[in-house]
């Protein structure tokens, strides 16, 4: 088999495949066996019908078609490998020459990644946020830990902000008819969290055990989203939240340290590492964004539109699950975009993400970054953690569905991105240079993430 490519445009090539008929014969023999096993001819056992009889019964043309259909995909895959062509999407395949006994010629037109002029990353300068860990940051962490170690005691008084309560809820339409799917008993709730229904906090505050109150609200999820209802809430019990004191005893209970001073110092150190990770991720995004903005990349026809369609469908599904329309969602956002502005931003984001992938894939191709099994395994484990799935189940899934090449591509693109960021000039807002020599693919710094994860797991 011989294959060659012809450039039709910066983003499209024509792949020509020539196959001598001798190389086609194994496919032809297989086709005769396949068809022979499907027909019955008196005097011959099934699957043992001679080729000449098959030609008489179904025709030589049918056999050639069967053989060709089974061979095309293999020829196409082999031609891609021989010409080192990476397709973007499905090809348009045309059988240009096919005569019995003669060389077969097939052409395939397909979209490919354009060759880009990538700017010198050393000429890119970006500014990231300073690393600042203040008393408020430490206090927030300590407050969260105190809540985790809180105790609750039942009290005989009206419910107040911060109390943990148990309630019954019953929602009814404005005509008084009860909504079956909006009846519940024994629900735990913390006053002030505002995690259930608008107006609930105000309704339960001041109630004593056994008392009820009714308030109006608008449902925001499910099939009844947007409906105005009346909700009756009954208070079953009131428990006062008691937070532990911030003393050495708490430090020993919540950490491996003996004193609060040691514990606070460790919190500052861990928060600082977390800020470094955030800073590195910001640098990664800004450098790539700046680089992409300097590239005028041709876009394969239909690629951006296909990705745009996928993102719209995902957005529609998420909004439907939340019982919202796009207009409702945009109205709730602080930036107050119109639908037209949202669509324009989405199209811009899609184009920029595609160009960014073009850049990273070209850098991977040009630099041949090394990849070892440990790096791949660590990346897969991080992806499993991010997905929330059991690592073994996640690994089994990607093996069964042949997603390992995608994992490899992600690691290699991460290496390319890390090299870009390391070459760029990154400073914080105070003018200090930021060292990103050990930047990982996901924006973390080598060494920091593992320590942070292990420490957070121990809490």
C-alpha cells in the first residue's frame, strides 16, 4: 500500500491511498467466506461454497463490495500512520478507482490541525495576584474546623440564628391544594445557612418546639420551578451549637500539634502553599491566554461549530436540571449579560480553547517531551480524585473504553504548557518574580500539591 497527502488549505488535506490488487486478495478471500457462510446452495455444506458458485449466486460485485467495506477503515488508519496525519473529525472518503484485478485508489479529505507561528514565550509578561495569608484566612479555617468538632445540646427556648433544628415542611399551591412531592418530615437544618428555601430562616427564627409558621416562597428546582407556594414549617426540636474553644486542647484534637501556636503556624504554611497553587494556576491561564491572543489561527470548517453545539447542549442540560431558562440564569448573574453577549463570549471561549489546544499539540509534536509510566499513573489518579470516583473503577473504565491515549495527550500538553509558563515573565502585583520551574499540567507546583492533599486528608 502507498499513501500520500496533498494540502488543500491550511486546515484540510487530501489523503490518497493506492492498494495493489494482490494486497486486496486476503480481504477478498475473507469476503467469500463471510458470504459463503450466509447462503445455502444444494450439494454444498454451509461455509464450503466455492467462490465460482458464490459469484454465480450473488455476483462478483457483491463480494468486491463486501471486501472493500471491510478493508477501507484499516487502509485509512494505516495511511494516517504512514503520513503522520492527525485528523480532526470524520473524513470524506471517495473510491476513485476500483476495477477488478487492478490497483485500487481511495482518497480521503479531512480536517487537520493547522501549522501555527507560535510567538516566543519569553516575550510574554503577565501579572498574577500576590500571595497573602491574613488573620481572616486563618480564622476562616479555624471556624470551619470548630464546626466540624461542634457539639449539640437540646434547649428549651425559641430557635435562633446558628441553631441546629429539626423541621417538618408542607408546601401548598395558592389554591390550597397540597403538593405531594413537597411534603417532608424530620429534616435537619441549621438556621442562617439559607440552603433550603428563601424565607425559611425568617419563618423558623423565634419558634419554639412544636410551633408552626407559614410563609410564601418561590420554588427554584424541579418540575415546579418558578411556582409561588405557601410553606408551613413545624419545629420539632432546637439544639444549640456549641463550638470548642481555640485552646491547646482543640489543637491536639484537630491536628497533630500540641499547642495552638504550632497549629496556627502550620495553618499559615498550608494556606500559603494553597495560595501558591492558585497563583500558579492563574499564571498558567494568563500565559496561554496571552499567547493565543497573538495567534491568527485558521479554523477548520465545522470544528468550532461542533464544539459550540456540544457546550450549548451541556448548558441546556444543566439549566433543565435546575429548572431554569438561559434568560433566568443570566438575570441571576452579577455581570448581567444579555443572551447575545453570552453567546458572543461563548463563541470566543470556544475558539480560544481550540487554538490553545492547537498550540499545545504543535509544541508536543515539535519537542517530543518524555513521558514515563509514573507520570501517567499520577495523572490518572488525580483525574480519578477530581471525578469523585473510586480510583479502581475509574482506571477500569478508561482501560475498557480506550481513554489511555487521551490521558497521555493531557500529560504531554501539560508539559508543553509548563514549558511555556516557565519561559514567560511572571510577576506578582508587588513586582516580585514568581518561580514556576516545577509547574505541573494542572497548575500545581511539584511537591506542594501532594503535601497539601496528604495534610488535608489527615484532618
